[in-house]
């Protein structure tokens, strides 16, 4: 299978059949072969630098009912919260002092915020921190709303496609949520001018190797600036409570593939990866990732933004989250940098 990794490295992609073959014949030796290349590729574009994004989980109200997610509307046991604008700004103040130059506002699809409420929060943050990038991750909206929010100063948008196979998408979501609309959103965001991030869960229920091959081909086609993947982890109050968790090895292998697929992409070693293995984020960086996203949310709400069980970093202060990751990265020879960490096109 090494020849497929060589081909991926040289041509930047594979056919669907080749991806399926590669994913079906993984082994520890093949992973090492891949990671040597993916690490080298990351090093070529980013040296040993790791970018940080301060994650502010500002609401866990959600109108959607994604079957995998702990903050789905149908979960009556979730304790709901919203941060006020002042609370959000105070997270940014803490984050700025700690060296964050990107803030990510993430939340459920919360109808309490109108487009102009969101625009107002964004323009306030941008006014206080003009040298910072602002990323939103608040789900599916109309093109016009995305445009308004962009004009208010948002730079980037994260919206995982979750799975590029429409039938599989239908098994993870209620009927009213469609892959078609998710894709419409992603292309709209790109056209408006956002740096766009997409991605998927590894080992989500009913996922096949073909699904993953389709995910990779979709990502190649969309050509996003950021790609976030992490293992599926069951949440006890969802219909998928008893489904198996995604595999660490498979997630790492896919990070390696993504690095060769889009060599200059911004790829985080996600919190979910750190949740299923105590060294998950370090392993993610060593597989080719180059971003970490420490939690900047107020400690009092962290446990409530529970997308899956046993989520890490819910008990520490922002400062501890950053310095913990700084030490972790240092221990494997990498350096957290104080930088917006924008996508850099090749030439
Ligand atoms: N409402 C926003 C943010 C969603 S939460 C949106 O729709 O984009 C961010 C990501 O967490 C999701 O895209 C999903 O891929 C991931 N996630 C949700 N539940 C999960 C679970 N049980 N295990 C692992 N990842 C999960």
C-alpha cells in the first residue's frame, strides 16, 4: 500500500477505489510511513509551529437534532446557557493577554441571536482586537446572513460537512437536515470570502470505508482552508449512546492523508482526539496536524457544552489550558506561536 501513499504525495489525490483500498489495509508500519511524509509536509509549510485558536462556546441552545450530539434539541437533560456579550468580550480579553490571536465563537443553532445580534458581537470584538482573526461556527444559515456576518468582520467559518454520503447523512440527522443544504452553505461561505473549514467525525455510526473515501474526495473538491476531524464519541443522552467510539489510529491515519491531500491546510489536533487518548493531541500533531484549540469559555459553562461524554479541559482556567498545551507541544518539539495563523496560498 506504500505506493498509494507515494501516489497521494506526488499527485495530491487518489481515486475513490484507491482511498478505499488504502483505508482497508492500514497497519502500524503503514501509518509510520504515512506520518513521516505528512509530518515533513507540515514542516515544509509551518516549520515546528503550532497555531492556537481560543474557543468560546457561547451558547448550547440548539434547534437541530443531530443524533450524535449532546446538545441536540431533543436532549431535555442538557442544562442550557448563553453567554452575554460582556462575558464573551471578557473571554477575549483573557485570551488576548494569554497570546491568542484567533477567537472562535462556537454554538448550537440558537434562534435567540438574530443576524444583527451576531454582527454586533463581531464588530465589538473586532473593534477591541483589530489584530485578531474571528472565526464563527454557528451552523447553517441563509447566504444573506453569512454575508451580513462577514461584513461585520468575521474572517473564517467552521462548518463540518459531517459525511459526504447523502444516505449516511440521513442516518445521522433528522429528515429536515440535508447534506445538500450543508454543501450549499459551504460553497456560499467560500464564495463570500470566508476562510472555510469543514470536516467529519471518524467512526460515526454506520460509516463505511466508502463514506470516508467520499469525504476525502469532497474535501479535495471543496478545497477548504481548514479541515477538522475527530473521533465520534457517544453521549449518554442521545440515540447513539450505545454506539462504538471512533478509533484513534484511524483518526490519525486520516489526519496524515488530509495533510497530503491539502498540504498547506490548517488542521487541528482536536479536543475529541485528546479525549479518547491522553496523548491524542500530541499524536495528532505528529501525524501532520498544525493547530490546537484550547478552551477559552468561562469554567462555569464548560461542562454544559457537552457534545460527547468525558470531554477534557472542562475544569481548568483559560490560562491553564493554554500553558498545558504549550508544555505538551514543547515536549514533542513543537512551539505554540502568537499569530493569527491565516491560511497561506501556495504561491
Ligand atoms: N452547531 C455548529 C457547531 C457544532 S459542534 C455546527 O453545526 O457546525 C462542532 C462539531 O462537533 C460538529 O460539527 C461535530 O462534528 C462534532 N460533534 C458533535 N457531536 C459529537 C460527538 N458525539 N462525538 C464527536 N464529535 C461530535
